[in-house]
């Protein structure tokens, strides 16, 4: 198990270098999700409750993530997020009538 100091050393390196299989960088939200998933894994499987993005003890991790996210944003990586299509009131009523959607 890595100590807090070791995590502060290896995770910023990981954040700065990780890329997808095709060589492209991860979108900022995905990279943030990876770090939060690791945090949750350590909590669930090893009982280590850590806050990589808010605890000053892990400032190197949050600072590196912020820098990489800003760099990605400045390059236009994943700035266009998909959004759900808005349906009309008429279409919503049809969904209710056909019981495709229903109250719980």
C-alpha cells in the first residue's frame, strides 16, 4: 500500500502523462473521474478515506489535475459536451399515455 507521500509523488506523474490508447489526452472530466474513482477504490477496498481534490495534504495531486485540465481546456479538448435533446410537451404527453414514463 502506498503512503500519502508516495501517492503525492506518483499520482501527479500519472495525471500529467496518462493518455488514451490512441495517444490522445483524456477529456478533463474523464481525468477527474479517474482520480475520484481511485479515491473511492482506496476507501472501499482498503479503508483509506482520502480527499485528493480538497485535502491540503494532497495539494500536489489537485494542483496537477487543475493544471492539466486548464491545459486541455486551452487546447479545446472536450469543450463541446453532448446534451440531451429537448422534447416537446406533445411528445411528453405521448410518453405518459403509452406508459413509457410513469410516476413512482
